[in-house]
């Protein structure tokens, strides 16, 4: 009697058939971590670097601004103090210069008083005394930097002379000073006044 081979039982011998997840035993398995969130929710959870500024940075800015304002105020105060000190020193120098100038003229006043006290003396002596006082005053002005100018026969200089008249003088070259009516004192920027003169007429 022929025998037929038995078909293998695939349900019992196939090891590759998957087992449902619910039927697996939890023993020996490692739980997987949850995946990181993605999409709008993840963007909402992460803080933006420019949206939030630390309060310490604002405090540093405020401190820096306050320090600059303090330095600016101190600089203004120092500048004002320097201006006031310079004004005081300038006024002291002016007062000292006025005192030196007045002191230089005291001997002139003393000599004028002596001349007045001897007014009953000879007229010639009085004239000589007054001329000496005049020369002394002129010398004081020259020492102060204001020399006297009363020269005649020199060419007319508009920087030093003031024309008050023009005369016809055949002996004087045209455009020269014929007479000094009022002497001048000083030169250039240190000129007290120009000399008042008459000038020879040009032909």
C-alpha cells in the first residue's frame, strides 16, 4: 500500500510569522523615549533670542548713560570755574596795570604842584619848570610804550598823521608835514592817537 508524504504543519513550524503587539510580554523590552515635539508647538515652546532681553543688560545701559551724564555735568562745571577764574585773573592784571600807569604819573603831578607853589617867582623860571614837567610826562608815556611823534618835514603817513589843513609852502616838498598842531603818541596797534598836522599842498 503506497504511502503519501505528510504535508508539514505550517502553523506550528513557521517561526517567521509575526506575533501581535498586544500579545507580546512586557518583560525584556526597553521603553523608547518620546520623540521631540515638532511643528508650531515646538516653535512656541522655544524662546526667541531677540524677544527676551535680560534685565541686567538694561541696567548696564542705564548705568552707562548715568555715568556719561555725570561726567558731562562735571565737565561743564569745570569749564565754568575755569572761565570765572580767568575773568578774575584778567581783572587783576588790568587793575595792576592801571596802578602801575597811575604810579608812573605821580612824579609828574608832584612837579606840577611844585611849579604852582612857586608861581610868584620869576616868569622865566615858571616856564622852564612847566617845560620840564611836560618832558617828564612825555618820557613816562614813552616808557609805557607810547612814544611822542611831533616831527615836521617828514612825508605824510595816513597811519600816523591826521590832516587838519593843507597849506601852500614853497619851501616844503608837496605832501610833507609843515606843522604839528597836536602831537601823536604810539605806533601801529599801540597808537593812542595820530598827530594832527598841516601838509604842504601838491601842485
